[in-house]
């Protein structure tokens, strides 16, 4: 099951509200909060795509970059034991811990 919508390189979440009896979501990885909803899957997808089109147009008019910039850096919190194992693995392969984590993340995501 995939709970991510995709359209024109934009991604959107899919959630369900039992209280409101509707599907809803937001456009992901943008600086603004862009929400959409629908009573069924087809309506949700249509409203997501319409929201993307409107957001693209708004960004063009304002000269704003639509996508959030990722820095390529993040903090990862792990146990001291796992940190030590990573350091030992990196040392034994003459690599940095960053390269070990990078390689592991690439394998996990692929």
C-alpha cells in the first residue's frame, strides 16, 4: 500500500478522518502549508493535482521556488553501542562514519 500521491514531481500525503468521513492530505516538501481533501480517492487525487497546479502558478507569480531545499545534512541519534560499532566498521574499512551511514541509507532506500 502506498500512501503518497505524486504529480509533476510533487508528493502529497494521504490521511483519513473518521470524524469528518473524508480523505485529506498536504503537499510535502514545500515551504507552505497546502492542504486538500476529498470524499473518495478520485476526488482526493483530483484536488491534490488542482492544488499542485495552483501552487505552481502562485510560485510563478511571486517568483518563489516551489520546492523546499534540502541541505544534505541531518542529525542521527543512535545508541552508544551502535555508534561504537559504526566507528569500528568505518575504521576497519578506512572510511568515515558518514560514508558508512551514507552507504547503509542508500542500500535501505534502494
